[in-house]
C-alpha cells in the first residue's frame, strides 16, 4: 500500500496563521479561499485563489457518476492554477466545513501535501496579517490525480458496514436531522446503526479553531469512534462530515471515509434502510 493509501496520521493537517504567513511566496504553494466570491473579493490572503465548493455535490455514488464528479473537482482546481503536487492550503471563514470538504477531496484525489488554515480568515486577521484585494487571475494547470478509494464511502460500502462489528457509522448532522424531525430529503431519519455526533461540537465557536487533539479524541471515543474501527462519516451533503474527517485525520485514525452522497443520496434513493426517532 502506498503512502497516500495508508492511514498514516496527518499532524500537519492544520497550519497556523503564522506558519502560512512565513510560507507566503514559496515555490509550489497554492492557497485556496473556499469562501463566497463576494468575501474573497472584499479581501483575501495574499496570493490566494478562489474556489467556493458549496453546492458542488454528488448525490449518486454509483461508479460512473462518482467518477465524473471526481474529474470535475480535479478540473476545477486545475482551472484555478492548483496542481496535485503543490503544497495546498485551504481556508474558510474559520476552520469550517467548506475548507474541510476541500481538504478531504484533495486527499481523495491523492494529494500528499494538503492543509487547512486553522481558524481561517478570522485567525489571519486576528493575527494582524495583511489582506489583498487586487491580483492577476491565476494561470490554469493540469491537475493530475489518482483517486484513493479508501477515502470515500458510497451507499454500497455503507450497506456492508451497517451490521459489521468492525465498522462504525458516524452521523454529523443536527440532532433534529438525525431523528427525522428535520427532513431535508424525500425521507427523514438516519442510517441504521449510525451514532450521532454533531459537527458543531468539534470546533471552538469563540475562536473558530478546531478543538485540541485531546478534546477531539475524547469526543470521538465517547461516541464509540475509536481508531480500531473502520469509520464512515456522513451528514446531508458531505460537508459537515468532511469536518469530522479532518479532525480524525489530524488524530491519525487509520480507516475513515467520508460519504460524499450523504443524506441527499441515502434519503432520496429508494430501497435503502432508514431508522427514525431517538
């Protein structure tokens, strides 16, 4: 198994504002702002490219549509001048789900040197670092990738995990979504055997930083999500669950997959098992 396919820890997944500032201008550094276009235009980290991934979703994880979606993501990153061999740093408003989703997808595309700015633009400006408002558009690049199947969950892999004692399915939506009270697809509820762990518990709401590794490990283990398990995380569209994926990669969980289709596929696809209530 190659390094990119292994479950090796990624303790360098989070970069501080000070570390990113020190790296500005380095060859091969690609900084990607995942906020809305208006926020990017109002002020961004010097040299940042823009890619807002919100609503760029996949709600069909059969092989053909998933492969098409994967190529689309790679092409969009390449269009913004990002190469798979770059040192890539994603950032959002804070350590948010869009930056985490981009981090997960880059790892799924096989990138080896991917990071998230901890605290996002909030941490950057809080450290008194400068913003940029004028820049030249980046030149496009060829984004060469080799997708890593061990990073992504599909409805088929989840069906196999439901009754598997070595597996654990973690639902990172709100409690109302988990119980079915808040229905965001044709059917409401949860995947059978899934354990609820709201993504809002994983970051400090005052600072926007991800919680400490010690706190994160305690949260996950309290939900039965231990490193010996084969863990699948999901939410509504795979963004909040990507946030949990980022936290688990930081901790070095060896087997964790993000269900990119999440509830938009599971809750709308006929014939899949669903449970409702507490």
